């Protein structure tokens, strides 16, 4: 290809406008006479969903087979950045084999509510975990010359009426929760594209939101890649182009090509705006076509990787009396109950639904492990629909009563979790709840294997079963992974990447899950997920970061040292059990002294450590100044305040093993004053307090009631604006000046020093 500038110079206005939309459903527009090839893009959050034709959406039909990896919610529970990088590489290599230049993933939206219909596509309720995993995935994918499209930017946390609903999010919450993962991925991985969402954000469609696309993404974060629309997400194409939306999908969108051309010719749109968008698209074409040639593709066993990823993602939630792992030498009969044992749910529905190359079946894999040692019997347990079938339940009960142990496979039905609609409940279907209750009444040795793409409510049945293994939607390798964990061939190491509440109404967004009249107010603010449960002092069923192992780990020797604006945290982890295993060390930070409301703790570092029995390892985690900061809307910047912080290391957000109180010096916070700055603001800064006291000394010469900055006065008036104090007490003093004049003089004096 010629240089971008040479290509732009040779293209007509109509051609530049046309390249800003796709050629069809899945391709960009190329121009053979200019030497500009088209590139192919397909959905790809947990595998490549390549359609049989570039003219069809292919959501409800079969597509070209590809490896189906664990969904986002599952792989998020691996807490393994190295694994995410490996998966990115694998999808890049497989993508190249399938003729894919741009993969539409990963999905990184926050899980504001467990009812979100696309939660299975997203990693976590926490922006730090999401950002680290997403950056690792994008770096792996793009190392193979296949571009990523990080989505959905931004505030897309529901499916209900999403195309006509405005997510109303205050600036601080937007920055700290809903944009933070995007920012981290932009700065650590530079994704070649970012996909805007369908919804409006604070009254403006994200496809044309200048504050989001230009002010934050382009100007503040310095992003130079392509912003692509979600399919049909464009509202006003001219406004969107001016705001920074480069590529409209799907194409060819002749009407908008015409509209862009006319807007330029009529002087309503500067041609340089079209040039910038076209140039970014040409650079994307250059990256994908040239880097795919340069990248040497490694040899990968995709299905084995799918099995490995599934095993790392599955979470052992409960293991009373060490019912797991099962020992084939100590049991003679296992009853396997539940249709998911033979007809597994491996993924969610919608645009992320992959046609797998093969699927491991848990029943087959379990039989393969036990061979002839154990008699395995099976009952379907429940029907396809929501009916409670008493005959099926009684058949299951009879099998359970005659067995040594029962493994129950249950979960959300296939039709429940899908793009385009949200869930109505996070509980198991009634027929499964009744099945579990009936089985546990005759068989106490019961293990429940749950499948879902989002948090599950397990009350009341969870208290009656000693073992719970949450398998998420773990792709085509899930059957082998489940069997290996059940029989101890693999030690589970997954940790929940989202909180499992006792009941749906415990969720912080419960009162505002759906919008009304086109607006959805995020009034819970910063407090989503574990941040809320901590603040509310509310016990979840299973907390964020929770996950058991067949071995045990001891934490010791926590040390935190601040060095040149960073903090080095070290601690020692020891495997104190009898089996090799992996532990996810989680590091949380709490600001003890911040003037603004902050969560009780926030995840700011983690690592996954593999240890043999008896092995110790020193772990080092680094914290940046930003990890101690909050977004200060007074100054519109991130601020880390000097003061005391708690550093907490643990095995989950509720299982904190070590704490260290540290003093962090981030320098003097910038201070500014305005007309209505409070007494407390003025007296908290030494120079400002001196100016205020000088003002009061002058005022006291002319008034009867003296104002003295003692504890009594401050205790009563601290939240009163200084201008109102002057107005209250200085009436006889203010002859030739107004309170506004006095405040302006005080501010001017402070700014001069």
C-alpha cells in the first residue's frame, strides 16, 4: 500500500466518505484501483463466529465451526492474565487461518446487575480485574496481526430498551467504574479499534457523544485507533463523524455516504474531519494486512487450550467435609442427575454464539476416568421447559438413594441468557430447586455442578448440599474440565469475578434495574458489586474473589514500601496442604482519610501463583499512584491524597489474611477557591486560613458580635460558605464593599502567593 497521505490525496471526497462505512455485514470497503484491500471482521468474545456469508448476520443459524472457549464471565474467574494472553494468541492464529483480520471483542462492560442479558460476555464487576484481563487478551490477539475491538463503549449494562435508553451516570462514577477498564486497555494494549455501544450516555448517543469519543478517548487518553459503531448504532452520522466515530457498520450505508458528501460540499462539515476518519481506517487496513504477513504463527492445539481455560475458570464454591475430590477407589456407585451432564450449556446466545468444533460431554469424561471401577447411573432430572415433572424427580430420587454419592448438573436454561433481553431472575428454575431438595432428603453426599453466565442465587438449597462447583459457561472443553476437577485430576483454582448475592434484592441496583421513559439513573454510584456489600455490611452468598482449593495456602510477611511515587508490596505464600495448586493473591487498597466518599476497599493488584505441597514463594506486587487515586470532579482530574492507606492481602474480598497501614506522600493537593467555598475549605489549607483570619480581624473591628475561629465556631459553621459568614456577621462593616468583593479579594490574594 501507498502511504496513508498518498492514498488520501488520490481519493475523491465520495471515496473517503464511502470508506467510513462497511462494504457489507462483515467487511470494510476496499478500492482495488487505489490498492486498498477490504478487511474481514467477525464477532469474537469467546471464539470466532464467522458466518457462511458476508451478507448475513448469522445470529440464529449455524456458522463456520471454530473453537469455543469459556465465555467472558467464566474466563474472568480464572484471574490469569497469562492465560488471557495465551487465548488472545490462539484466537489470532485461528483467526488468520479463517481469514479474519479484526475480531469484535473482548466485551468488558461492568456487571452493574446480575440480570444483564450479556453478562456472560463480560469479565467482572470490577474495573481493575477487567482491565488487566482485557489488556492481556488484546496484546495476545494483536501480536498475531489480528485487531481487537474492545466493546461496548460505554455504559451499556442492560439489554432492556438499550437503543432508546440513556444511561445517566455522574462523572466520578463514569470515570472510576464504567470507563476505567477501557482506559487501562487503551494505555496498556492500544487496541486497534473500539466499538461504541447502542445506548445514550447522559442524553447523547455514544456513537456521537463528543465528551466520550473526543474529550475523553481521543484528547485525554490519546487514542488514535478506529472507533467503530455497533451494528446499526449510528444515529446522526454527521454529528458522530465530528465527535470521532470513524467506521459505521454494517455497510454500505449509501445514504450516510451521501449525507457526508453533501455536508462537506455545503460547508456544514470540514473535509479534514472526513480525512481523519478515513486515515485511521486506512491505518487499520495497513496494520492488519502487513502484520499478519510478519507474524509467525505458533502451533496450537485449540481444543486442549479450551480444556485448560475451562479448568482454570471453574470455581469450587463449597466443599464441606472435603466431599471433593471423589476417589474412585472409595466409592462404588455414582448417580449423575441432570440433563446438562449429557447436553451441556457451554455458552450464551446471540452474537457471541460460536459453532464449536467439538464438545466434551461431562458424562462421557467421568465414565472415562472411573472406567470399570465405579458403577455410574444417570437420570435426566428435569424437562426442557419449565414444567415440574414429578415422575422425573422420583426417578432421580430412587437413583440417588441407591448411590454412594450424587453429582447433580443444573443451571440456567439455554433461552434465559442471551443478547437482546435481560434475565428475570438469578435463581434456578423451580423444577431444579425441587429436584435438589428431593435428592438431598435421601442422599446427603450430594455435589451440585451449576452452569450460568452470571451470578446465581442459591438460597435455600445451597445449605443442604456439601459440595458446589460453579462451571459457568466454559466452552467446548468444559466436560473434561468438570470431570478432571470432580475426580481430583485438576485442583480447582478459579475465583469469582463477581459477587453471588443471597437473593436478587440484595443487589445494589435492584431498585433501578430498568430505565423509565428513556432514562436509567445509576444512583448507586460507585457502589456496585463488592464495593456495595462492603459498604452496606451485607453478607453475600459467596463474595467477590471467592474460590476454594483442594489444598490450603498460608500468607505471611506483608511489607509495603513507597518508592518514587510507587509502592512495592511483598508477601510470602506457602502451600500448606498435600496437593499442588494455584492461589490468586488479591491486593486491596483503602483510603483512611479521604475527604470524599470512597469504597471500603478496592482491588488494585493480583497474581496467580502455582505451588507444590510445602513450597513457599515471595510475591511482589507494584502499585502506582493512580491505584490510590479517585476522580475529583472539583478539579476534573485523578487525585491521590497524602495520608494513611490500608493495604490488605487476601484470598477473597472477604477473606483478608494480612493488613498493613502505610503513610503515602503524594505531595500537596492542588487547592482552589470559588465564591461559595466553605469555611472548612478555607481553614484546611494553612495559607488560606491565614487569609480568612486576617479578613475576620478586619471585620471584627467594625462589628459587635466577634467571630473567632475556635472549636465551637468551627463545629457549627464549618459547612457554611465563607461569603455567607461575612454576609451574616459583617453587615455594619460592608459599607463600601459587598460580600462578593471581599471573597474576590481573598481568592486573588491566595492565588498571588
